[in-house]
C-alpha cells in the first residue's frame, strides 16, 4: 500500500493512487494528489471536484466519462459539461483523474 504525507498526516493510497479511505479527503489532500499528477488546481477544477463529491454523495458511485459529462452539463451548463472542456482540465482522463482528486473510488468501468 502506498502513502503520502499531507500536513503531517499519513494518507493511505491504493495501488492506483486513489484514497483508501474517503474520509481522508480534504482540499490539501486534493492539492497533493494534483501535484503528483503535475496539475495545478484552478477554480474550474475545484468546481468539478466538488460537483463530483456531490454526485458520489447522491449516487454512491464515481461516474464514468459519459455520466460525468451529462451531470456537469446539467449542473454547470453545456460550456463546462462537454468532453473537450473536461478532457482539457483533466489531461484526457476526466472520470479517472477527477475521481482521484475528489477523493473518490476509481470509476468501475475505467481501466
């Protein structure tokens, strides 16, 4: 099992770099995970991450790309809820990377 240190706390990660415990998530943890991905989180990233956490709270699952795009479009409008925009924000893997940064499990249908 992998770990990372954030603000003096040891955070457990699975073999793919996702949080083992959803309760370990915080904004500093998201920032540290993003740093591991060579990504600087902008306000747009945070909007998607918090939306993903709401999705997970409602449905108890991490959405794959298509449901993620539809949910973002529903909540934030089509200019943000489209594959091009989300691919640019999350390096071509929006469902996987956004779920990781939001502290959620890997979407089940993502390789």
